[in-house]
C-alpha cells in the first residue's frame, strides 16, 4: 500500500510541474520572435509529456495493482526521479528574470539537454503505461544498463582527460626546465665571452692562419726532423731558441710547430696538455708588449676549460673595474698565468720574433719566463725565435736554454723548391727551356743567400 501511495505522489508531483511549465511557456511565448519560436517547440513536446504523465497518474490512482506495478519506476535515481529533475530544471529556467536572458543561446542548449533526457525516458514510461510488470522491469533494467554504460564512458573520458592534463603539465614542466637550462647556458656563455674579451681581444689564431696559408708545401720540414726539435718536443730539453736572419722563415717555422703540436694534442685527445703562442709584431704596438703576451696566454689557456677556472674568475671579479686586463700590474698577471699552467699536465709556449720588443722589455720577458719555469719546472716548455741579437743570446745562455740556427743549406733547398715549383706550375713559365729555368733558380739563390 505504501509503495502505491509513494508512486502516485511522485507522478502527481511530475504532472503538477509539467502544468506549471506549460503555463510559464504560454505566458512568455509572445515576448520576442525568438521566444515564440523556442517556446512553441517546447509547448508541443511538453504537452505530449503531460498526456503521458496524466495517463500514469490515472492508472496509479485507479488501480492498486497498477500502482504497485508502477512503483518499479519510483526509486532513487530511477525514471520518475530523473523526469522530476529535468522538469524542475526547465521550470527554473523559465522563471528567471527576463533581464538575465533566460531565453539566450546557452540556456536554450541546457533546456534541450533536459528535453533529450526526457526523450530517453519516454519509452520506459510508455511501456509502464501499456505493459505488464515483467516487461516494465525489463525496460527499466535496459534503461539502467544504458545509464551505466554512459557513466562508464564518461568516466573513461574523464580519466583520459586527466591523463592528458597530467601529460600536458609534465610537458610544460619539461619545457620550462629546458627553457631555464637554455637561458642559464646562454647567460653562462655570454659571461664567459665577456671575461675572455676583457682579458684579451688580440687574435693570435688569425696571425697563425695567415702564416700557415703562406707556407709552401714541402718546405720548412727539415727543422721538425732535426734532433733539436725532436728532443724539445719529447721533453728531453725544456726550452729552445731558434735564431736566423730576417726573411729566413722563422715565423713560418713557428706556425708549423704550433700546427704540429696542436695536431698531436688532438690525436691524443688530452685536454690537460696545453698550447699557447704569441707573435710579437713591430707593426702593432698593442701586440708588441710583455703585458699583451701575458693577457693573451691567460686567455688561450682558459679556453681549454668549458667552465672558466676559479683563478680567472677571481681575476675578473677583482679587477673588472679596470678598462681591460692590460691595465693590471704584471705581478698579478704572472701569478694568474702560473696558476693556469699548474692546471695542465704540460704546457708548450711558442713565442715568435721576440727581438721586436724594446731592449728593456726583452729583459723583462726573460725574467718572466725564468720565473714561470722556476715554478712549473719541466711541465712548461718555451720555444722562441728571433734574429741573433746579443741581448737575447746572453739571456738564453744565462738561463741555460738550448739554441739552434736556421740552416742555410736547408733554406736554400726550400727556396730552390719554391722557385722550381712556381716555374713548373705557372703557364707563363711553361715555355721556358730547362737550362733557363735552372739559371733563374741559381740567380735567385745567389741573391737570397739563406736570407
């Protein structure tokens, strides 16, 4: 009996809400053209639902057996409760003040969803009106299954969305980390460049490349086959002075030794072996200085390190207020350079044309080289070239360096090869007789005289 009364009360409530919605729709149907269109459609559908609900009400009130049968519709989350929720939503929407645009596009969409839900329930209610208890229960069971499947799909969709959101968040975090790392790396590289440029702006590698390009293949090879160079390169002697007259090829020889040493470092992949070089040039006052040499060598030895050594950072932090490194006292530069040499297992330093320095600077240079050698011992080697001046000869002797000269006979062979190659390769000389070519070569050798 209680079940019959309960289902009857639920159906009566639904019928009452439906009547109220119909009344609201009729009251507002002529408000605007848009309202007339929307509410006319709504009235048509609700009138059909109203007839269906009233039929169910009649059965529930007239026959207790039918009321008991219809009670299958009246449970938590069941068809009658779903109908009541949808109708209540439509009623609330129509009762909103006109100023809130209750008939707007978004609201129309929500009302349509509520009507679609009623459409889904309509077959069950129709079955309840026409069929027996067994058929009704089967219809309700199908409805419940459909609702369950829809919920499962919604849950799967929600889980997929959650995973997508998590993945997106992770991607954003990784992107932020990459951006941060890239920015820090760029800032680090910029700071590194600023420090290195402050230490020295002289480009010794450019001068070296010019000399390498000027070298004629097959010449100047004799020196690197000599015992003097071999013992210096294999560290059997620490320091070597090569002297010769102007134009004898000392600078090209220095460039070849630099290239040879650099190639050896590359082949062994040993970054702990350092190479530094400096070309003194009487045409450039900035380069023709001992301080310029110290700054350039500090920079060259620093480049070997991805992260600049602390001693270099400290030098910059302490003196970066100065215009550049050249304005720092030599004693501080010497201390920094010595510390840089200590960071390597061995260091080779090639100095070309040291005779281009003023006399006082030559003494200063050898004093610095002596100081660095005394501190670093056999792990530091110097190779120097110059013209055979008395001052340099005396300093080399005082320090116990090994000395050797540019071999005149070998230079003549190099000059002869260069001239013959030119006479043989240039079209303008190709028609000359062999005897004339030999005469030209001999005349040039007489004039050069080992340069």
